[in-house]
C-alpha cells in the first residue's frame, strides 16, 4: 500500500510543525508557502527541531534523516495534486484561506480531503469556496504541533463521514488524540478556555494583582496562570480571539472584552515578545490568603462555559475535559474540576457572582441549564 501523501500550505511555526508530525509518522509530505524565504528554510528549520530530539536521546539520527527525506518543498499550491489530505496553515483570515481552497480544489483528486487549521473561522464558510464541500473539514492542531497531543476534528453540516474517517485515521496514525466537534465559534478549547483569561481579568479589575491570581492557579495545580499564559501567547492575540468570539456569540456578557486587556494592548505591553506583559518578566509570588476563592471562581466559570457547550449537543463531558487537558495542559477538565469542588458549591459561587455583578456583566454568571442539570 502506497504511503499517504500529506500537503501542508503555510510553513510558519504551525505549518512546519504539522509537516514534521506527518513526516515523522511515515507520510510523504509536500509543503509550500507564499514566502520564498519560508520555502528555502523549511528543511533546515525542521532539521534543527529534529536535531534537538536527537540531542535529547529521543530520536535516532537515522530516524531524523528518514523524516527529513519525506519532506518535499514545492513552489506552488498547484503542486499538491498528488495529496490525499491537504492542511492549510496560512494567515488567520477568511479571504486568503478561501482563495487558497479554490486553488487547491481545482487540482486535487475528487476523493482528496481539504482541511483548515483555523482556530476561529467558520469551516462551512471555507467549504463554500470549493466544489467539494463534503470533503472539507477542520483539523485544528495546537502549538507546538509536534509536542501537543490534541487535534480538534471539525465537521460542518455537509462534511462527509468518509472524509472525517480519513482525516481521523491519518491524524491518529500520526500519534494525535483526535476530538470531534461541531463547526461552532471557538470549537471546544478556544471557547471553553475563555473564562480562564476572562475571569482572571475580572478579578484584576476587582482589585486583585496579576501575580496573586496566577499564584492561586498554580497552587490549584495549573502549570501556568492565566496572565503568564496571556504573556506567552501575546495580549494582542488574546484580545483578537476574545473580540472574535464575543462577536460570534452575540456579545453575551460571558465573552465580555475587559478594558484592562484593551489597555494592555494599547500600551504595547504584549508579553514576552515585547519584554513586558501583565506579569512578565516577573514570576508569580506565593499564593495569597484567598487563593482557594480565586481558583474556585475561575473554575466555576470554566464549568459554566463548558456546560453551555455541552448543552448545545454533539460533544460529551469526557471530550470537553480531555480537550482542555491536552489543548491547554490543564491538570483536569472543567467538569472534573467542578465535581472535585462540589457542584452545589460551584453553582452557589456563580449565583453569588451574578447577584453582585455590575450592570455590564449582568448575565455573565447566570447558571446554564446544562450545569443546573449536572449530578
């Protein structure tokens, strides 16, 4: 049986990582990028990544050389014609992605699958740029793709079962944990994670310090606090994602865009990439006296958001918990955390927050029917 051929369009950090994942799994990989420089340096950048694994004793030199030999950089998307599956990882904007899908649609075999790595755009809208909407789906990898186990498999209403099965088989064959989800704003992780950042910002505006909030979450078992994570990702990226989800969800107060995040971006203190963020370069300090209450508040809002998604159907508690653990390295998923703290206590926390909420946040903490129904 011939080895699968995987196409990757976009050879930035994410696309190159996806190419490495499939090449390491025994697939022939065709990669391309609009940038001549990105194409020219792709092989050397993958080699450097693999060399680190060789140096750590996690990969043999022979396996490194075999993986590199499976990558072929091509000049144009039209050279992807032999691919069984093409994954785009270009700029996060609808117009260029749709244009690319139109190009690929014209050259790929009828049974080939077209996948987008989008984290926020409508997969169904992208599918309409092709004559094969039934073969279009989302494969949302997390950065860095070689290390992160989770991939969200996103189906829009017209996606064919056979296309989903093919994408799942290839991705699981590359060692990933694949969680199916519907074509909804934020999919699973980016939607259910909003309260991790948002409620931290609400606490900040209530007078808590970023260092205290992060320290409280570290004490609760999280590998990174919300502000350290914003500083790592970039406050500008977090703000764009927050605004995008807020708009997609009708500006419900659960997705409120907090002024403190907007001010941080306006000041240019975006985190590690600018040298200063909410917390960076300082580390969190010792947990404050109210660390338990801070963690409970954040975990209660995480559970409420997860229950909101659960109530819409098409995804299970276990899938949501797994996605948050693997996609964000959370110590436990939102449902597991809520049960550990006690569902009555979680609901009481939300009710108290709702009763005290200022006008602009009224409705933010209203308990979702699915959370009320949990036993």
